[in-house]
């Protein structure tokens, strides 16, 4: 299947270079480009692409706000962030806004194709650097051994079940969780069934709300204390 893609980046040289690169890749058709978030939303409304490759720091409407609007107004379009920045203040707000993929601009063509295919398959298209950062958040926060004596996992969860819960809240699929934690998908499903039972959860949406309410995931702009 050919993925129809819109590219959003405020730097013309970078935007044109990405469009040129995508034109050489199999399975991708560029149907539009945008110089800011407002144009990105308009391009999605006009072309109904499968995926937007979204820069974050753009004028008028930044990539996070554009991602939020696209996911709310055009849920059939997925967003893969393609940015220079992989810091927490960029990464986590983008994921919470609805981005299903996150790559830095040193990604090669094959990595971009894999991320696009992943989000179209209902999975997360995250670079190895981003996956490592998500795991670091787990181990550095109150759930990890380096949390400085913070509270342990809630409702009798094991540390591993709590790790899985945090990754669910960050938007990762079972496949991505298995890959990030180096365990099988069957083991991931077992952990999910256990933590759902312990916390009285019915689905992943409830799990995300639960993770925020219990302080397992940081709101944008805040850090654990």
C-alpha cells in the first residue's frame, strides 16, 4: 500500500529536501507540504493524507498544537514527528497530543518508511533514541530504583507491570512494549491483564487516565519531585 504523506517544516530547504527524499522511497507518495502548523492542518483538510511528517518548532501554530488539531478533527490521519529535538519538553507533549511516531532528523529513509508503516498498522513508530528515553523516564521516576525513595507501584502492581502501564500511557502498542522491554508479546499481554485486574481497568483509555491520576506519567512542563 502506498502511504499518502504531507510534510510540515518551517525551513524551506529542509522541507524541500525531505520531500525529495520521500519521492525516492518505495511506498510513499507526497501529496502536500506546509511551512507551519496552520498550513499543515489545511493540507490535511484538503488532501486527507494517511500520515503527516510534522516538525515541532514552527511559527503561527507549532507542531504539538497542529498534531492535536489534526488528531481531533481528522482521526484518519496519523502524525509522525520529524524534528531536531528529542528532549523531554518536545517529546512528551507531542506524544500526548496524539503523535504515533517520533523521529529525529538524522533518521534515514528506511527508518522513515518503517515509522510510516508502523503507524499505519496501528503501532508506534519511535526511533531507538526515543524508546530509550521512555524507558529512562520509567527508571528515573518514582517507579524506578533511582527514584530517591518515591512511592512504589500502586494497587499491588509489580515494578514490571507498572513499567508496562507507563508505556501504555505514552501511546506504545504491545509490539513496541515487547521490543522496548525485550520480552515477548505474550508476556506483555499477561502483564496488561494482571495490571488491569489489580487496578480495576477495562481498556487502554482507562489505563492512560489511571496513569496520569496516579502520577506515573508527567504532565507537560512538570517533573517528578
